[in-house]
C-alpha cells in the first residue's frame, strides 16, 4: 500500500473516499456537527436525525452530493473525547479499513485533524491511523489461486492535515507503516502452513534481512548445533526429517558503547506433541507454534528500518516436533547448553526445551543488558488471562517497568504474572537437575520458572503469547487469523529504550 502525507484542507482533497473521526455527541463536535463548511452540510441531516452519534465503534457511510471533491465520506465514531487514546483510534481505523476496502475504493484519504483529539501526541495519532488501515485491511491470500479478482484492496492511503508539522507528520506516517508491515509479515509467517513455513524458510527470511538491511545473520544446522552443544534444542529435533535451524540475527554489531538486547523466539514450525501426541482436533493450528520466532524475525525487520541506537540480537531456534523412531521420549534425560540436566516428562512441552538453549546461548555469547523471549508456550496462560492479554514474567522490576510503558504506547495489553521460587518444588527431579514440567497447577508459571534457570544473571522477561496469538473473526485491526501479537510491543520497547 502506498502511503503519503499532504498539507491541505478537506475541500481540496479529491479521493474516492475520505475518512473523518467524530467524538461522542457528534452534534456538539466543533469539527463535525458544528462545522459551518462543506463537511457540516454533508453530515447535518445525518447527525440531526441521530443516525450517527460518534459512539465508539460506530461507522456511517454516506455520499457527499457534490459538497466536497471526494464523492464518499466515512464517519468513524471515537467515543468520549476525554477517554480517547491512540489505541482507540487504531481500533476504529481497523474496522473502518475493511468497510473502505469492501467499497472497492483504491484510494483512501484520512483527515488527520479530525483524529487529533484529547491532547494525544501528533506522532501517536499518525501512527495509529496508518497502522489501523494497513493492519485492519490485511488479507492472507498467498496460497489462494482462484477468484483472486474478487478480493478487494486499498492501494493508496493519504493522511492530510491543514496545519500539522509536515516533517513530523511524514516521519510518524513512515514509522507507522514500517511497524504495521512488520505485524503483517509476522501474521503471514505465523499462519503459513507447515509444509511452506519450515525451519529452512525461516532461515531464508533471516538471511534476506542480512542481504536487504545488513543484519548479520548466522544459521547453525543440525551438525553445527551438535558441535556447539545445543543438546536440548536438538532433542526436540531428533524426531523430524525436516532440517532444524538455529538462527542468529545481529543488528548493530558494529556499534560501540550501546546496550545489547537479546530477543528469543520459539519456532516450533509444527507441533504434533511428539511421542506425547496431541489430539487430532486442534492439530491444524499447530502450524502457528512458531509465532514467537515470527515475532522476532518481523521485529528485526522493523528495527533495521527504524534504526534504534542499540545492538539487538535475535535468536530463533526452529524445528518441527514430530513422533518417529528417532524422537526423544518421556523419561529421557537431556543435557542443556547450560550444562544442566533435564528430565523430560512430556515431549509436548518442547517449547521450553528449545528456548532454554537459546536463552543461555544469548546470555553467554552476547552478555546482554536485557533478554526478552516470546513463545506460544502454554495453554495455562489462556486459562489465567483468556485472550485479552499477554502474560509476562520478569526477574527484574526495572525491565518490567520498561515493558509496561511500551504496553501503553503500543496498545498491546500485558499482565505480570508471579515468578516465585516456591513453584520450583513442582519440577524437582530424582534423576536430573530438574524436570521440565511441573504438572497442571500453575502451568504457565512453572514453565517460566523452568526457563529462569537458563538466563544466567541477566535481566529477562518471558512473554507467553499463546492466548493472544490468533482470533477466529475480524475485530478492530485484527482480521481473522494471526494477530502478529507482541511485534508492536517489543518494537516500542526498543525504540523508546530508557527514554
């Protein structure tokens, strides 16, 4: 989608559709209901009849009847002005994007001034507008071959303002597009089929970032991983014929005197459960068990364009988890890269087996100021939080505060979970240093406690994104399928690092 900005007024914008935001009690909105110009003439009767009130989630489409150069107008309800946030705008534009797309207009113009409310910073509003449209209108059509002409697309987006700082507006629109495209890229990978989105494919995407943006990328194959001692990662990979890949992406390696941040993403490209085989009913969705890895690769692409003054290392342990004559078994004892030994209880708890090696590898080889891992790790987190928030676990309060601030700016809801030592009792082992699961009670917490054994002394946050990774129907800026959750969150952590 082409995205541009222009300094102009509503009466001079010639586009197939203009989108205008109105706050609740639209009759009293000085920019809409009380407008004395052309817009006021278009909406006067609609608002007087209470056909549009400006309530949150409200959309109303109408024709301008020659009062404006644009032939169509889409009114977007923003709710109470004093409660308006950038996230509210993002959601509203997500819903508006599909309405605009379904009208089969190729070009959409948005009146920036009608969304600049409640003292929200210019950059936040501009980014929210662009992200809402690009993310909300996303369609994953990569694997379709029939009737492609029936799918409608917005090809051009124009953000216009009569008086905004043009340079600031242009910069915010650009960053909003970069981040939105990264989210959609994550969605494509996360919801792609396992016969296409293989460990090799993920490695190819990482190598592409090297070629396009200069992110130094290294990929360890099975043999190299064995030489290095990534035995926990390789235990999961034993059962698959698909070549495993341990992917390392290094942005800013040439920078001096900057903080190093490590991002680790679980990338089980298909999870059968291994010998501890899953029921067939939910098996198709296990193509998305590599969402954590997709988050890291997509975030690295955004980072390469936003250029934060940091060194950022992305580590993606990628493999299938398959049952076969070579697969690892319940009851096996596996030595990890850290040197600690693990008693395998269930081969379906494979995510923590690949992440633990990646955490220790990042800690020992890069000495980061902070580490973040992303994983569709447990069903337990969905029991605790439903599909409304990312559950996160932190061993450092200052790092948790940074993540909380990023949650506010990105609009991605998070909730801190306990990481108490008492949970260690659940995975004590008689034959190894510890078991890798602690049973059903507090399952998301014991998984996080297990991972905490592998982060050395470094500040670390684990994000269990299992509950928020996808949805079954279009809502706000998330169409049906993968949400690309946590991409915007971690990008905001990095671009606002300690600011």
